[in-house]
C-alpha cells in the first residue's frame, strides 16, 4: 500500500508548481521570454543580415523545389513546386513573426519527403483511399499532438535526455540525404540528356559547388581586392555561384545543349494536380475508420517533426554562436503544430525546422563583436609561442533574415517568378546539394573525429588524462557513422516511414547501453547533453538549471548556451574552451 501511495504522490507532485508535467509551465516561460526579446529582434539590420537572407533564400527554395520534383513524381502529382513554395513561404513568415527562436529556418525536409512518398504508396497501392484526405487527417492529428506535447512540457521529459550523440547522427543523416539527392539529380540528367549535355551537367554541378566553396574563403585571400569586396564575395558566395551557373548554359554555343530544368507551372496560383481547383482538402469526406487509422502516421510525423525541429533549434544556437537572448521550445512546438494542421487542411506539404539550413543561417550571421577580444596562445613558424588577441564572434540575433527570405519565397508563388525558377538547370541544384551537405558536414564533430582516424598519432591533440587512448574515440565515431548508414538505408526501403522511430531509439540506447561499451571518461569527452550543461556521466544533476542569471546586456542566461566549464577540452574537437570561449 505504501509503494502505491508513493507512486500516486510522485504523480501528483509532477503536476504541482514547477512540476515536470504541470500544464503550460514552459509555455508561460516562453511567452515571457518572447515579450522580453521581441522588440530588440527588429532593431538589428545591416548588410550582413541582408546577405544572410539572400543566402538562406537560395539554400531553401532551390532544394525545396528539388524535393518538389520528387514529390510530383512520387505522390501522383498531388504535390509539386507551387505547394512546396507556398508551404515554405507561409510557414516561414509565420515563424519569423511569432516564434521564440527566429534563427531556426523552416522548409519541406528530405526526411518528410521520404515519409510522404511512402504514405502515398500505401494509400494508392494498398489502402485505395485519397492521399490528400488521409494526409490531411495525419497532419491534423500531428498538429494537436504537437500542442499536447508543448502544454505538458515535453521538452523537459524528452529533449533534456537527448545528448549530442543523437544530434550529430541526425545531422549527418541530413548531410547524406543531400549528397544522395545530388546523385539522384545527376542520374535523372543522365537518363534525360544526350552524352554532351550530361557531361556539361556534371561540369555545372561540380562548378557550382567549387565556386561557392572557393568564394566562402574570399576573406582569407591575399589583399588583392579591398577587404569589403572580399567580405561581400564571402557573404554572397552561394548566390553568386548559383546565378553564374544558371546563366552560363544560356550563353554562346552552350545554349544549344539540352538542359534538364526544374519543373514549374505557368498557370495562375492554383494546385498542381489536374482537376484540383482550390487550396483546401475535403478531409471530412474520409471514412471514419481511416480517420482513426491516420493517427499512426500522425504520431510518426509528430516524432519526426518534434525531434527535427528541436534539434534544428539546438544546433543553430550552440555555444560557438554566442547566443545571449532568451530562447525556448514549447511556444515554437505549438506554432509548429498549428502550421502543420493548417498545411494539411490546405493540401500542401508541411514545413518544419531544417537541417543543415538552420546552422548555416547562424554561420552566415557571425560577426566580430566590436571591442571584445580573447587571448589565445599561437605558435609561429619558428616554434615560438606567443599570445595573440582574437576578436570575439557572435551571431546577429534578429528576425529580419528569416522574414525577408521567407517573404521572398512566398512571392515566388506568382506564375511569372515561377517561370524564372524554371530556367534553373537541375545540375545547379546538384551542386547546391553537394555544397550544403559539405557545409553541414564541415561543422559536424563526427567529421573531425573521422579525420583523426587517418591522422598520425603524433599529430593528434592531447587527450585528457583519464581517456585511455584514441582507439576508444575512434570506435565511438565508427558507431555513429554505422548508425547513420543503417538509418539511411532504412529510408530507402518500404520501412522508410519508421525511420524517425529509429532515431528516437538512439536516445535510450545512449543512456542505457553505451555506458557499458565505453567508459565514462571517454563518453564525457565525446558527448554531452544537448540542452543543458554536463553529460549523463557527470556527477552533478543539472536538470533543474533555469534561466535566472542575467547576462551583461540584461537578458537571462540560458544555461544550455553556456560554455560548459566542467570540461577540460571542448567535446571531441580538441579546443580548449577556457582559451576560446566564443
């Protein structure tokens, strides 16, 4: 009887003040933080913010249109370019105005495209029901599930147990999906074009990637150009490369070559599917049994979107970006649920947090903070150590870049502008996919640790005393790579709709099993909590850390964005954080 009483008491206490399940606890915090930061989010606007908006515009709309071409073929023409543009622009504008974390970028994602294609196959081949009606109910169910999770503070009893191990695997999965999409685009070009045109398509893809990558390092060039010119080339690298390789195939003799171009419509603003007249779905006509059956894909979509969106928000606000304004998650999950249900009713694919666009957005907003420097020890070519001052870098926290890029995308639902997009060769998209995959991969710790496996032991950074050897680090990295490959292979099979569940299962596997495979000191070095300081192997329970401290600029400090003072060396990168807090 006492055991049962104790369980009841614990359950009741979870709903009391500050209890983990107390309804609206995190939402009320987020609404307060939202009002605290909202005005200041609109007071920051400069050339770098505008350049970021241009960059994110291209890295969002063009991949989205490629997913649209896939969806057009694999969903029986139910979804095409107009639906993807409409969803990306509409949801992006809503989030830029009302989300608590405006650095997160929304769009139609590769994982959802895979999921939707599998659901269409089931509806068309197995169930014999209308895809849009079934998808509408799936998204409506996903919508109220999102709201339910936010009301009962799901972030605290889900994401607070997620470590960066799962985040890195999910980020690597997205990078692989982008590389795979690039290969698919070139395969389509090979099937549709003659040999000469296909060879030029390869040149266009590689050229788009190489020119964008080359220009991203313009600021480090010798001073052959003015610093501001080099800075502009770096900031507009992707846009310059894309525009250049869109235009080149129409110049001179290249104009005669066949081109595999993006599919867009020249008709008025109307759905893609022939015979569909309006942007709403008669979801109420679906038989009741299938309405309840839609709970299953609705739950899978909820798992995917909740995890995907929160990971996007986490990755674009990690320590290195120096985020200082208060952030949150519950308010954005409610907003995501509402936009997901709205997209279902409108008969368009839903948008959610994008990887790798969200961290690339933050990268494009990084700037040197005037008057703030950090001391670092550097070794010159003669082997002599000396101290140098490096400027502290921080991201511009504002809403303009999100609002401008999403608004520009929404404008492209107009037929004349759709025709402009229709001039884009798919080879340029393949190059952009490679560039985005590379940019995402370059900031993923898995990539750095993978290079360590082929680096001479004498050249490796020193390990903390308690970490036995690099073999333990290498085996952990190989596990992450293998897990990513397994999940990616699943997305290519009929079991594709279940891949979000595999990603979620990595969380309990990390907490319950990995501690028996690697010792605690190794796991402390390579992994940590994603949303708070410390790691599962830490001795201090920091789950109750709040946002009570105040930073120098008057905003509360989010402990998740602090630099993790308990660590000797920043996780898995060999960077001493005491020397480089930025």
